[in-house]
C-alpha cells in the first residue's frame, strides 16, 4: 500500500498491493482490493467496492455505494454517481480520436454514469456521453451515444430494447 501511509485510515480498507496517490478521499466502509491504482485528486464515496486490478484516473469522482468489478480503468473525465454497478472489464474512454503523438489531456470529454445505472461485463462507453439513471447496459454493449434513464440497451452499436424500473424489473413497465 505504497503512498497510502499519508492517508489517515478511518473505517475503509485498502489492500497492501494497491497504490493510493496524493489527495485521495475515500469514504467509510469502502473496500479497495488487490493491485489497484487510485490516482491523485480522486474522490471515492462511502460503502464502495473497488475490485482487483482497477485503475482510477486523476480527478475522477465516484459516488456512494458504487461497485466496480475486476479489470476496469476509469479514466479522467468520468463521473460515476451513487449506486452504480460496473461489471468486469468495462471499458471507458476519454478521447474520441486518440493519437499517441498528440497530448490531448486538455481535451478529455466528460462522461457521466448517472444514479443507479448498471454497466454489464465488457461493455464499452464512449467518452462525452451520459448513461441515464437506472439504465441497464447489456454485457458486451458498445455505447456510442447517450442512454436515456430507465432503458435497457444491448448490441454494437447499442440499441434500446425496453424499459426498466429502479429495481431492474420490467413488471408493468414501471419507471419510478
């Protein structure tokens, strides 16, 4: 847990193999597992579960009660609201047309994952879009455009296949 010694531990867990950079705020009840790297100026809410092999880029904000499964990189520019579930190996981007020879850090696009959204395993989220409240992104889906709240999307590119309520049920097509 290199560099973590500077953080006053209060009711959260960081595995000894993880690296926590400067000026990171971690909420109580949060668990950060094996081989994670949390970059500087990150804010992680309460009761989050950050799985193994997670990279969180500089300045990322993560709300309370967020679950991030193994092998996910959350790059600068991504904002994750509370109660979000991010499945294994989800991919985020922060530049639409990256080139290795161009420094585009000042051109990172903002991506918002709104309250209660679920991102299925291996889904890809293009930067600069919003994933709506309580939406459900199917496994392997490629989201190139915004996703409305309370919708289910699948495919490459993503397409809406139905509506879903807060409790992930389509019963009576309730959306509240």
